[in-house]
C-alpha cells in the first residue's frame, strides 16, 4: 500500500513539473533600417551557439543588406563592391545566411556588374566564393557554414535566380556537387541549406513545384527524403545542429507549421504566428536549440527568434509531496531491513 502511495506521489510530481504551456518563447526581429512602403522586410537566417544571428533586410530604397545581430545590436554587412543601385532592384544588394561559432559568416552579394556571388566574411576579411564548375554568369549563394569551416550553397544555372539550382559542398578547398537523385531539373533541382559539424547536410529538392517539393538529409553519401507526415504538407525550410536534430517548416498551401525531425521522429513546435494564419519559415538552429526563421504577415516580413523555456521549477506543494513520498519510501525500506 505504501509503495503504491509513493508511486502516486512521484507521478503527480512529474506531471506538475512537465506542465509547461509551450516549449519556446518567441521574439519578433526587425532590423531598424528595414522600413519601406511595403512595411518591414527582415528575415533571420542563421544562429550560432553564442546566440549571434545573421539575416537580411531591405532598406527604404529597396536595396537588400545582410545584418549581424549580436548583443542586441544590429550591424549591416555588405561586402566591398556590392551593387547598391536602387535602379537595379533585381540585381543589387547582399544577404547573410549562415554563421558558425567562430563568427565566420556566409551569404551572397551582387557585384556592380550585376552578377551574384557567394561570399565569406572572416572577421571582416571578405572573399568571393563561386563553384568553379558553375556556368559563366551563374548566381551563387552560400547558405551554411559548420564550425569546422565547411560551407554549403548552390548556384543557379540560368544566372540571376533562374534555371536549375545545383547544390555544392566546399570543404578543405574542394568543391563537391550536391544533387539529390530524386531531383527533377524542370522542378528546380537541389538547394543545400545547412551543414553540421559531422558533415550532415540538409536541403530541398524540386522546390519550385508545390506538389512535389521535399526535404532531404545527406549523411555520408546517402540521401534520405524528409517529408512531414501529414497529408499535403510540403517542406519549406530545414536546418540541422550537431546533435542531428533537424528543424523544419512545412505548409499545405494554406497553413504553415514548425517541426522537429529527431532521427525520423517528428513533432510539431507550437508557435504564435502560424496559429494566426501567418506564413512561417524555418531557417536556423544551434546546439542549445535556439531557433530562427521568417514570418510573413499583413505588415510585411519579419525575423523571429525562439528560445527554449527553462525547465519548470516545481511548486512548493509539489516539492513537499515528493519529499514526503521519498521519506515514506525510506521508512518502508528501514522497516523491511529491521524485519530481516
């Protein structure tokens, strides 16, 4: 009887501790220079373990810029030679997509020639990075960088965001093509979005066809398709941390959601945006499991930061129940030892 009582008390205690309402606290991010007649135009794309966030915004002249958010301060990041001519809205500006724990950042920029290149910002030292196998004039984007310095990105064969997208990995100075075997050129090809320190890569394929868009995980040389297991839900964004936890977003064309894929076990992440009918996109996850991404609502585009809710501290009454139960269990063991 006493054992049953103790077990009941422990179960009640566990229920009280695990009764947190939501696993994350959300903060909307808006770069202060992102103001235009179309409202806020800010997107958060990557986050490192120190909580530094990178992303992009569009200013009042409709010129895109990269930004770094560190310690509550936004800093604009534009590589030297970036085209900032507002008369060329489809071929100007820059953007940041990934950051590692060393503070190295990757993104893309449009040169004054109008061609888009990938770039690496290493402590303020900028270098242009283009896949040498890409055709002349191809648009290149660097999307993720691991703590070891491995970079993933893609280029568009048709130039400024047109044609087929081909992913690539840059590691140790060598480029390797990333092309999911299920990708169809007529449906966009392959986007490589993120990489962790073990070299696992996530991305999308067939991303221009809403009826046939899928996520993928590339581990070693094995591609695995990632589909959120709900009818008509297509993956729209993916990121991965060093534990292999995949953060993603999915949509059925009318409503969006955020999810985790933990070794094939899927779970929905509650958020205040999709519940309001806003579009939401996953973009970055770090090892403490902070999340960043983008939101589209009636006032424009915004970034978001989601931080885990600290573990619940038990109420005093719950704690007293546990203490009482453990004391009773100790008394039971003492009596049993005495009888023996």
